[in-house]
């Protein structure tokens, strides 16, 4: 069951802000046996967001989308999702009540650009029902979409508290994944590969990644399988 990550924001593609959300999400998902087929970073342009969502719905079991859910003019993700999935954009009653309570509590003015944060594609479900934090869930064409805010702290919090548990419940056919790092000194990368190339085919589900960390080379050895104690044995024997 493969998924993908889509990060949205002009500030990301311009290099003004370093994207940390995709790094965090990919690392966490890999820990639980989810395979990521694609990571994409795109600007706040509606047609590109629409195109990316349609592509994801056709090829992936799930997609996590970050960014573009705020109150400003360039926050277009909910609108693009509505267009991509051919679903009307409606004021979600749950989101609206949460937002209205927050505005009243803090003696703020309910401007239209703030109110639009409660407008979601029909059928979408608010992820956080306790705070006015943006984020919603939607299933389309058998692909599960999680739309998260672009703020890294909020992305991490919603992923840990809501998204991960929901994914684990929905997608249970996942391999166990174990990884270890082997540190090697005194050999070139090509020499290391020559020495272990005959070993790798002998271990089912095993893959090796090479990472130069001067003056060492680190081998990231990963084993995937359906029986935990067997892949643990493979990892120990390598």
C-alpha cells in the first residue's frame, strides 16, 4: 500500500523556507511500514494543486498534503481539492462552530478571509474538533487524503494525534521494518559494494543504502517482512 506526500507553498519552492514537513512525515511513515512512492513540493497555484491531487487519487492508497489551509489569498488547497474531486465547497458546521467560538473568546472580528477556513469540500471531516486549527480528512477514488497545515509544529501534532492512528487502523497490510547502521572505515564506497553485492540477494526483503559520512561510510541496512522475528534474524545475520 503506497502513499505520497505533497507539500504546498510559494515559500518552499522559492527557498525562503526549508521544508521540514516532508522529512518528518517520510521518516515517521517508514517506521511503521508505509512505503512512500513520491514526495512533491509545489507552489500555491490552484491548477498545480488540482493536478497533483488527481494524480495521487489515481495511483496511491493515501496522500498527506501540507500547506495552503490558512486565511490568506494564496491559501488555495481546500478550493483546489473541491475542484479536483468535483465536490462543492461548503461551510462545514463543525469547523464553523469551532472557529466562531475562538473568534468570540478572543474578541476578534470574523472577517471573510478568516471564515473561509471553515469552507471544506463536501464530505470532508475536520481533523481537530477542539481547536480552530486547520486540517481535514477526505476519501476520494479509494485514496485517503489527509490535509494538514503547513506550520511544522501543527503538522507534527496532528500527524501524531490523529493521522497516524487512523492510517494504522485503515491500512493493516503493512510489513514490519527494521533498520541498522553499519559504520565502515578505510574502504571506498565502490569497494564496499563489491564486497557485499553477493550477500544482498541471499537475504529476502533486504536493501542497503550508502551514506558517506567522512571519514566513514555508513550502510543503512533495512529489512522488510511480514514476520518480525524472522526479519530481526536476517538483520542480525547480515
